[in-house]
C-alpha cells in the first residue's frame, strides 16, 4: 500500500528502472530496455510514478499518438465522424510495482 502520494513525471536517466518488477516479464523488460529508446525516438511518451526519493519507479504508463484515414474504417463508424483523418492518443502500457498492489 502506498504511504506517500506518487509523483508523475516523464522518464529520465535518474530513474531506477532495473529494480522495477510488476511480475509480468514483458512489462518489466519494456521499462528496463525499451522505454527510453521509445521516448528518445518519439514513438511514445513514457511517464513514471515515483515516491519520496524520485528515483525508484513505482509504476509507469506510455502514451502514443496515432491517426487513421477514416475511409478505411467500417461505414457504421465512419457515418458518425465528420473528419477525413482521425487522431487518437493510446494508452499502450501500464504497470505498477508488485509491492504497491
């Protein structure tokens, strides 16, 4: 259980990603090896929840932008939309450290 209010900030070099473990190996591997690359290449924005020391990662989530040509959507969806292109922000990954569940 959290005793302190978490602080949400963008992933930075000072964050300790190696000690993060949520119990799902793919999510653990992502924050340790891939997240900083995705942020650097602007594929995703990576945000982490930190506590008092602002180094330990208590949880994280990623946001990615996407767009689609609406003509490629099914007609039942397309009828409800007025634009030629649609843009979305996707919450792609979300996880928290096991000790905070």
